[in-house]
C-alpha cells in the first residue's frame, strides 16, 4: 500500500483546493490547510495504481507531490512560519499584488491591505515549503521565520504612565529609549513580547515588529575611494559605478539602501565594517508619511499618478509648482507614487 504526500503548493493556485474539496467531499478549508502546511499526507493506504493516478492528477493541478510505500519512514515535521515581502523595485507593486492574490486566493484589494502594514506579513502559520513556493512565484523579496524563534522590536506609546513604563523595563530587563513619538526596545524575545501584547493591546499602546520582517535603511558616512576592498564592496554589493566613486565620496553622507530587510542589512553592514567602511543602520518607526512634490511641470501627468491613491479634492491645483499631501499615507504608497513622479521630472520628498 502507498501514501500520497503533498510536498508543497508548487505552482498551483488555491483554486486547486476547491477541485480537491469537491472530489474528496471534504471542507475546502481542510484542503487549504494541507496545502499551506505541506509536507502533508493527502492519501494513506491506497494501492499503487490509485496512488500513481492521484499523483498524476495532482501534478496537473500544479502541486508538488510524491508517492511512497507505507513501509518507508515518513518525516513530515516542519516549522510553521510567517511570511512577508519587500520590494527591490517598488514599481512592481501592482504586479506583485496580482501575483500574491493568485497565490493566496483572495482579491487584490485584500492583498494590498496586507502589504500596507508595517511589516508586510502576507501569510502566517504556514510551512517553509509554502514560503519557498512563494519565492518562486512573486517578483519581490520573500522573508520568513518561525515567530516563536524571532526577536522583536517593541514600540510603546509615549502616553503610557511612568509607573507602567518602569514595570515594562523591569519585566523586559531593558532601558527603553525614546525615539520620536514612542519608546523603543529591540531584541525582545517572543515570550516577553507576547506578555507585553497581552497586557497592553486593548489600550492601543504597544506595537510589535518582527525583526526578521523589519525594513531599515543603510547610510554610508565614510570610505576610501582608493581602497580596493571598498571599491569592490560599493560596485558589487551596492551597484555604484567605479567611475563615480570619487564624486560619491565628496557627497557623503549618503544612503546606500532604503527599505531593505533588516537581516540582509545587518549582513551588509557587518561586511562593510569589517573592511573599515563607516556605515550605520537607520530604523524609522514613523510608518505614516506625507509626500512633498516640487518642480511640477505637467499637472495632468502628476494628478494621473496621484489619483491612484489620493482623493480628487486633494490633487494638485492648476499651474501649481509644488504640492504636499494633506493626509498621511502608508510609506509603501508614498514610495510607489514618489518613484513614478520622479520619472515625469518632479522632485519628491517623503516626510
């Protein structure tokens, strides 16, 4: 007798779960759980002919499946992870939204709402195989981690009472630092972060940020344009042409990367510091932004771009050369609009 195993969702869409649900007369939610928690057992103790037919059918649906003899030892142990995405090119936002909607089996508007959160966690409590399948199917960086093994940055509203603040510091054994409109502590364990969340979530005083999914900025303050290791780093890791490195040196400090995944950023910073470059991570905890535009040359073009996410009564007035958003917007939207506006000759600033 044989066992049919779903190794991962592969190239299938969630629509496959409806087909299997109807064929097997089981709830669709159960099938979806099998797909996103793969590897998982779909059939057990079936004859070889039935198993091979099932394998063929499932592969035609795009699933990654395998058949094994029931005597073979099975190890279906898998860590459950949360998955987020970040963008190398923010202009791929519409395409990535479409790709994720297909992968998740939901509307694009629902995906966009997930992406606009900070961090942009789009799927939780699924298997690593699902994360790897997503990596192959979206034009964005995919990050995943077991939330129970992750470290967290906590943001605490400054309106919190002094006594409560002291109690939190004692529990977490940290000294909270004020940054802007919040107190911040980093590298907090899952258990401590959950204690904090349970205690203060109803008061809307605490935000938890998984550091695996956190986005940061890398700034460069000094390097030697004659140092071969520095040249190699800036040309190979950052993509700066060697011919303009002297000009870059004169313009310091500059930003090397914006909105880059924290784990990747820490690795890049470590490499840079090891060869004597002066770089630093910048962490922005203000997730709502305003967009400031100057040098507006074509009001119609600018308003066409802004109208994707800005209400009609807040668009640029006729003949205006400058504009600032009346309301704050998610940083991802500000970045998406800014990139398009700069391509039509505007100067933009996200504040």
